[in-house]
C-alpha cells in the first residue's frame, strides 16, 4: 500500500506536464491521509492540469458503524468495483511525489525514491478526493511490503489521463513499472504526521539498499 509520501524540491516539468507551481510551495516531507495532495488531471479542454485534492475518500461499510478513510485502491480490481469503476473510467490522475514511505513487518520505516528522477507519479483516481492505486510489489520491494503504489512512467502520463485510452492500454500501463527504486531506513520520527522535517527522509546510516 502507500500510506505516506513526500514532495520535496520537484523539477519544473514531469513528462509533458508543467508542475513548476509546486516549486513555490513549502517542502512536504511527511504527507499523510486526509491532507491536500497535488495531482495531474485532464481538464475539459483535454489539457493536463495541476490541481489539489484531499487524499482519501470517506466511505461507510456494512460491517462498520463509522466511516473509513479509503486512501488506496487495488489496480487489479479498480475497474470492476462499483465504488471505484466510474472514476477509473473517466477520472484518472497522477499524484505527484518525490518519494514515499513503507514499513516492514517489524514496523521499521523506509524511504523509497528514484535516483534518476526527482519526481514520481502515482497512478490514481479522483472525484472530490483522490485515491492512490496499488499493485503487487516487485521482487526488490517485496522484502519490505507485499504491495506498492503504481508508478506511472512520464512517457505514459498522457495516455493514462486521456479519456480515449483503451482499457487494454490502461491495463498495460498499470502493469508496467520501469522505475528502479532505491530505499533506505529512516527514523521512526516519520511515524507521526505532525513531524514535517528533512530528518524524515534522511537515512539512519549512509548505506543504501536496493
């Protein structure tokens, strides 16, 4: 899954999208569910637009008396589940990040990032809020967690966002994760969303793990 991520010093462009407005915002080292996140969508003029939405949709389930904040959706079933399928059909987005966190079975946090690109784009769906799509973890990622966010290659952004892209092409985009991520252990400081400092992404040691 993806339950926390960062947006720090992004580049002015991400693939075909202008994200230069994000460079004027304070660094976000510890973005948590419920907070406002930045995403790319295709607007009514078929142009790529940068907007902000809350992360997570409040839903009520039959087995729970209270609402639950749903922040992720499985990419394998997002097109079939009634709660998500209408958004998957015509409200797909790319959530902009520079890295994300995951915790292992011992609850130790790790920070994941791409050394070749300052920006990562997570596949998502949106309406008034946004949800990140996840997939089974790659072999290198599986040592930490069994699922990971779907990372959209910059060359696929336009096809992912376009309302005319075929279901087969969308499925191929979801399955393809060309990015090779690096990761390192970080302080448990990141466990609390109230901590928003550069220490959240700094390695505990100088060693990087792949």
